[in-house]
C-alpha cells in the first residue's frame, strides 16, 4: 500500500514538472522535439504492430472466414434448392388437383365439405 502512494506522488510530481517546464520560453523547442520524437516512436510501434498482425493474425483469420463463408454458401444453396423443389411440388399438386376436378367431377376430391353447426 505505501508503495502505491509513493509511486502516485512521484507521478504527480513528474506531471507537474512537465507542465511547469512546458510553460517556460526556453523549453519550447525541447517540447516540440519531444512531441515529434514521441510521435515518430509511436508511429514505428504502430507500424511494427500492423506488420505483425498482417503476417501472423490476418492469414489465420482470413482462411477461417473463407472456409466458413463457403460452408454458409453451400447451406444457403441447399436450402434454395429445397424451397424450389417444395414450391414446384406444391404447384404440381395444385394443377393436378384442378385437372382431376375438371376431368373427374363425380369423384370426391381431398376437399371435405365444410361442417355446418347444428341448430338445436
């Protein structure tokens, strides 16, 4: 617990010193070069991290995404085919029923007469 307090106090002192020195006229150039150097260093870290991610992570993820995408496409195509077959079968049954009712009007069809409620 005391170490945390000491580190916090040291951090506050460092921040206050930076703020104080940044307001001085003679440290203006130093501040600009410090910010420039920090920006360049951060940019190099970001570039290294990006290169690492592109070489290590991206190939693994893209391969898996491609594989999953192909699986999904296959499933969607199978479902489309099932729906098309189902619709075709229903249309065929519909027209078969119509032709049967026209050609054989005396034969009872699958349609049952509606039940009328009995009046008592």
